[in-house]
């Protein structure tokens, strides 16, 4: 077996490795594995159909000889992944069928042998993540789309020099301190995707026992910075593509480089001054650059030999190659850029956020098939409490949640595609992942079908509305939530979610009538009340909130609370005919709180008492009228 993680002491010599390792415990209680689904009453929507086993990854993490781990979902709880020389851990089933969900500790491992067909899910929970890529090891089919979010995190790290290590058919993203921090061994990267990591997506060089005359190869890879990268407590934001950190011979061929014009983007290829004396050959590569940075930058002062042959350029940014070079450089051509799965052969690679249709070289989509826009039946709005977090163990702005729906889904206008994600589970359902919801922030999504399961961080408060009606995730999962927005009740019966109507009420087909049921207060008109459309309110509701939407139809999410009662003013409220989905949403007032979405129309509400809280996210104008 391998020794314990030796070489850590000398690791601190680089500037990106110099500060303390601040950590905090994970508060996330996401659904991980089959047992977790049973705990919330779901149908196991996130579990792999191919799973033949599920359990603790630690049972397999220290193989002796060749060990095969059955297809399924496993949990990582600070397990010690240790693969010695001559040992191998191989995931069975199809590509991506072995999934390890991060629950506790830090995701790291010592790899001297072979690791194959392992997908890591979730963000690292403690400092200093990464597989220790050791002399002579081979990694094939390792994927970590979510990456880390802690101090000194990286997907891979060379602790020392030695013999060549090989990484194939793998992908990693969103690391705060280098994606592949592999600047000691001679490396071979083939068919890999490295995206949106800070410092560098791939960092190479030869030192600590490796002869500088060795050659590192980067072949058939996609290396991209499409969003502002994460940082840890040791760095500022500087997302480079391929970074030559120390001397060596470097061959880069048949690769795709993307640099979008985002905060902190670095050069697609850059040679650090410490790489003086290197040779660099770049051939048959394709650059897409929307930034002002050079596509190849030389910080050695000309102290390296460069060859650039048969490369192409697209984008609105710089196509400059800073160093003097041999070869024909940039030639004509505009090849299509592959999706991550096209590069690695693993569908899970496409879940790296920031690489998708509509971004940079994928702006026209990656398929030629035209499809009609999807019509969505449901609009889901999530509002984080203004006072979050509500417990001492929670961290402000770190509210995460997972929502599984049976049909297709898309971002609402107030969702954040840069941090929120929408993906497909292994059994064909849709997973909506909400990340870092700030206090008083709103996110919105549209979807078809039903809510099958959910998971939410502990320690936070939030509200949920479906099609304008306040509800809870438990109600939605159990089929007790509000119906789609095209479902209506008659004027004679208005019921709440938890009530049923009396025998004399008229209801829609989905309503039930029992002798013991009761109607809500709003379904009866008294002498002192007024009927406005299909709602009834007390005459003491002499105040009104009016939310006048943006004339351009851009949706605005809003909430407000009152100390008294509140009901919708249906006469003043208007819906436009411009086709804006948001104007078809029935905004809902209940228990003194309103969660609403307005497009270019007008939403209005009568209320009593005082206005105790307001949140407006958009360009609508909110006014308050009293004594009307």
C-alpha cells in the first residue's frame, strides 16, 4: 500500500499554498443515496437505475489488488482513498455508474495505482481537496463537476516528481486553487475537460525529482473559463487556462481553449517566469477568446522556444500570440466546439455549469435540430427569509437546495444560471440545484410535471410559491400543493390548500366534498364585507399596495408582509395580452404575506394594519395607498 500523504510539508513553497486552512463543517442535508430518499418520503429520484449497491465508499477506498466497486451511489465521509502501486479501484457498469456523494471531510486520495470510472458529486466540505497524483499512476474516467469551495482546494495535486502519470477521459471544474495542480511530474492529459477553476485549469511543470528534459502532453482536451471563478482564502480571482509553472517540454495538440470576457479571466495559455528554458509546441488547437488577454502569453521574457502550427481563432477578443514563434500560427477555419461529453465520453461532464448552449462558441447550440419552445405549466418561486441564517451553525448566503421534478424545467428570469443549475438525473427526471441563495433573495423556475423530491440546507428560513400560491415542498411532494395555473375554482367556492368544501359548494373536478368539511373565511360573504371578483374582504381593509410592472415585460419578483389581513384587488389588477408568462401567474396572499410575480401588468392588494416588510427584485414600481 502507499505511504500516507508524504510531501505535504514542502508543498507550501508556492504562493498559492501559503495561508492557513480555515474550515467549517457542512450543514447540507442533501439527498445522498437510496436511504436518504426514504427519509423524506421520495421515490428515489436521484438514485441510479443501474445501481446494484449503495453504501459507504470507505468499504472500497483502500483496495488490495484490483477491486471493482458495483454500480451505485455511495457516500464519502472523510474516507481515506489510498490506491497503492499495482492496486486498482474500478467502477463497474457504464461510464458514470459509480457515484460518490460528498457528505463529510475532505475529498482527497493517494493514487499510485489506477482509478477508473468514479464520479464525485457535491462540493468539498473541508480544506485542501484533491487526488494526490503520484509517480506512475493512471486515472481514467474521474469526474467532479461541482468542484470545491474551501481553502486550498484542487482536483489533483503532484506531491513530488518521478515517473509519468496519465489522466484520461476525465473532467473537473470550479476549484478555488488550481484545477489540476500537476507541476512536478511529467503528465499526459488526454480527452479531458478542465473548466472554471482559479489560478489555472491545468498547471504543469517538472521539478522535485523530475528531469526538466521530460515532456508533458495535453491532447484532445477542452480547457475553458466561461464564468467568474471561485477563489479561496489564499488567492485573488485569476482563471487561466493552461499554465506552464516550471521548466519542461510541453506539447499541446488538438485542444479547444475558451476564454469569455468575465471578471478575473486569465490567458488561455500562459508561461510563468519560472518556466524559463521551456519548449512549447501548440498545434492543431482552436481558440475562442472574448477577452482582451493574449491567447498565448510569455512571462519568461522570451526565455523559451515556441512553435504554433495550424491553429484557429474565433471570438471578439485578442488573437495575439505574445512570444516569437515558429510555424504558421493561426490559419483560417471556424470549427464547432465540442461539448464536454464529446471530449470525455461521459455524460456527467455536461453538468459542468457554464459550458452550455448560448455560451461563447456554443452560442448557436450544438445541434442542428430546431425545436419549438417548451411550454411550462408551473412557475416555482423561492424566497429566502430576510433574517437568514436562523441558526448559529448556518452561514449567511450559503442556502442550497435540490428539487427533483418529473418533467422538463428551465430558469425563471430571477434564477441565476451562473450558480444555479438544471440537470438530468440518471433515471430521466430533472434536478434543479439552487446554490448560495442570499437573505431576502428570490429564485424562480418553470417546469412541467410534479415535484418528486427535495433537500434543503438546515438552519435557514424560506418560502415557496407554486403558480402564485404559497405552499411547502412537503405538500408538493405529497401531491397536496396547488394545481397548475390553468386550474380554477368557481365563484361559489374558494378553498385553501388544507380545506375541503361543503355539500352546497360548487367545485372543480379535482376538489372533494365531504359532510365534515368546512370552507375558509373568504368563501362566505357577511353583511360587513365586500365581494371583489372571486374574493371577499372586510371593509376595514382601507389600504392598498399596487405593483406596476415593467412596460417591457421583464418580470419582477416581489414579496411583502402586513401586520393585518391582505387580499388581492382583482379589479385593479390587470394582465396583459403580450404573452408574458408571468402575467398569467395567480399571485397569492395568505397569513399577511404576499409572494408575487408581475410582468408588464399590474398587481394590487387591499390590506389592513401596517406594511412590515417589502422585497422587490426587478423594475416594477411598488406604491402604497392609504385610506382609500
